[in-house]
């Protein structure tokens, strides 16, 4: 092959290679142009949004928690300014030295220091870390005055829940606390994840948590590549929680709490017999909910738990106790309504009743002689109720108990309410696998044995007795701002008036007949008289040997072995408006320990007359006719 042919072939090869390389470059350039077009034109909106999100940080703003007030507008739970000192790591030269300077003004524990150092290590250097919260105004002023010597230190203002009435309302309001992991995982509300955010843990604060919490606001912040805030672009404050007005009369609540404080452990409830509004609900001893707001110390927590009087328990709602003789009105109505026992029925009480080979004693060793329904209530004769309960049976008694709100939850607007217990034949067989004994009916008829109630249930029972037999239910919420909450019409529980009148006459004689068990604790002021029923519940078994030598008096026994003391009452007698239930744990006799407390409470209630506003605001209850 000539040199010319070789040059021609070489030129053709180079041309083909150049063409292939050019095609590859053209394909690459086309792909690049296509990709650029896709990113800059087709996906322009998406990447603009992502770039904007990198530039703008959307942050939540915690809403202000709704206030809680009493029926007359007295503040019960409010928000206070919470001054806190914060430090920014990048603005201080030596964090240990800065903390030393702060501690000369605001005391810092070793735990505070460890927490601050731990958070500074975890967070970016420009993020503020809280050193201490809830500073006094004097501490704030001193820190501000020393700002030149405290580089990187500043004061921020937030909100802190405060309970002005402290112990007097602890069991009603509850308290707020930090969000737990379980609460966070069980909710879709992002505001719960905010650092330091607090929610209701007990009482009204927990029951109405979502209403009180409100809706979080938002803040749009412009940030740089590392997340440092440059400026705030916009702000939406969100919606504060709604205000809740309770039925509680704070002045009366303080009076009741103070009156109970003379006992080791006690509770009391004051209710409106027509509306079901609760004017006072107290449990003693109590605790200060303000101590829980910032996190309670381990020492104080252990002290509260180890207290034998259980200050953390709301005894009025969760305490389950034998009702003692306060239960006898229900037993009487079960007998009268059954038709088995005549209203003229009488029983001779020699001080005991024989059943088989067992003797059931009356509280009065020598007996009461012949008594009828009214006399049996006036004297609180056990033998009379042994007799009528044996005739009507435990199931009828239990059914009547439920009608009066005993042994079932009342539905009060508080968490953790307990139901108590009204035993039946079927209940014992299903629960204990045993048959029912007649002796257990006799014991139940005087509010002992398996029978358990709460003080709140006894107040509800008294309301339904006093209002003519209507199924009023208790409530603490009068209204949520702009939304009414009180009900005034209630269904009948189906008790005949003539039978109810017999029981009410017996309650009247308990307090106002000279030989009534609570005559010494009667209200003597005209127009304020009360009717009631005493009760004592044994917590220990009295042996035959002790009965033969003489039963030991309560004051001679250790506190935990003394009888519980109870008293239920309503007033005024001529036009019942208020019902009260008092329970004194291991207080001894109902007539000596509980009745005087109830007398003082009902007299104070009537003189204050907290129901006067309800009368002016609502029409008379539209009640169903009684069958």
C-alpha cells in the first residue's frame, strides 16, 4: 500500500474517532442541559421551597394556660412571670467562672452546675441554656446590675403556674408537671415536645387539660447555614387556654379546710341539693401544689408518701370506707319501697339479735326497746335494721343503694374517682366463689362488712334524700369561658314521697329531738336548722371476751384502731338547699367527732349562701314527676 493510501486511512480513522468523541460530548452536554433544565425549571418550585426551609426556621410558641377561678371569680390557678437566667457559651470566656459569679447572686447546687454543663456540651455554642428559673425580682435586678461582669448571661421571661390558695385547693385543682415519655408518645400535639412545657397531672388541671392548654403559636425565624438566628420574620401568638369557672366558693373552701385541720385525717363535701354544684370539697391533710410546678425534691416526695394520713390522696373522691349508720336511710327505703315491710313496722331491741348460733349486737348494750322507722333512725338502733334487712335481702338493698349514688362512680369532673362497693349475692359468688350468708346481710345493713362508699357518694345520697328523690349528680365545673356547664333538671329515682318523708322525719329527729344521737350538735339559730345522721364504722373486730369485760373506748386505742366517724346532713330543714358529708378517719364516734364539724360547716354555708348566685342565674329545676 502506498503512503498516500495509508494517510487516507489514518485520516478516516481519526475522523471517525473525532465523530464518536464529539457525539459523546454532545450527549453529555445534552444530558447536562436537560438536567439543569429539570432542576431549574421543572423542579424550581420544590427546590425554592427547600432552600427557603433551610433559610427559615419555624418554631412553636407555648400558649398561655387558661386560668381557673371560683364561682365568684376569685383566682385559683393563674400564670405568673417566670424570670430565668440563661447563658450562651460562645459569649463567655470561662463558663466555670461565669457560673461562680452567678452563684454569688442566685444559689446554685452541684446538680444545677452539672445539668448546665451537660446541656452546654449537647447544644450548639450559640444556643441559650437555662441556669436557674423562678428568680425573685431582687435576684433579677442584681443580675441586671452586674451584666458588664457577666458576659453571655441574660434574663428571659416565661410563665409559671401558680396556685394562690395553695393547700386549700390542692385536691381540687391538682398541679402541672413536665411531660413524661408516655404522655409524649401518646399525643400528636407537637407543643408537648417543647422544652419545659408542663401539663396537668391531677385534679381539674388534668381533667380539663386540653381546654386549659390552648393552641401553640408559631415564630418564623431567618437562620444562617449553621442554624444561628438572624432575625424574626413573623409571629403568631396562637390561642391561650380557656378560663374555667368552678362551682367552688373559695371562702367556704378555706373555712372547711381550716375546720378539718383540727383532725389527723378527714374530708368533707358541701353540695347544692338541686344543681349538684360542689361549693367545698376538702381533704386533710393537704399539700402545696406550687412545690410540684418546678419539680418536687426527692426528700419532700418521700415525706409525703410516708405520712400515715396520706396527704396526696383526695379522700373525698378516692377514699373508700364503710359508711356505718349513715347507710341506714337507704336500708329503710329499700324495706319501705319493697312493700314487704309496713311503714308502721316496729321491732323490740333488747341490745342484740340472735341468728342461728351467732349474736349480733346493737351499739347500745341495754337496747332501745320498741322502735319504729323514725325511732330507729333517731336512736340509730342496729337491731331494727338487722330485722328489716333480713326480710328484704341484700339484693334489694344494693339496688336501692345504686339509686342513691352509692357503689357506683358519680361521674364527677375529677380523675381517678373510686366506685366503692355495694355487694350482692351474684357479686360474692363471682368474686369470692362463695354463697351469701344471712349474717352478712345484717352486717351490711348497718354499713359494715363488704359495703364501701366514698364521702362524695354520701353527699350525693344526702342530696337525693333532701331534694325529693331526684338523681342530681355532682360537678365542679360551673362553666368554661363562653360555654355554660351547669345542669338544673334531673330525673326521678322513683321513690315514693310518703316513704321518703318517713326517712326525712327520722333525720330531723336525729339532730333536733332531745334523745337524738346528734342533738348536742344541732344548729340552734332559727331558720338555719339541719337534719342529719350520725355514723361510726368499726375497723377492728370486738371479741366476746372484750364484750364481757367491757368494750375499750376509742380514746384508749391506738389511732389506727379507732372507729371512723361520719355525719351526713342537709339544711335548712324547711327548704333544703345544702347537703354536707363529713368523714373523720379514726375519729371515734360520729356524734362527737363528725357532727360538730358538719354543724359548723352548714351554718357557715347558709350564712354565706353561695347558692344565691345560682338562684339568680337559673330558673327552678324542671324535674320529672315521681312514680
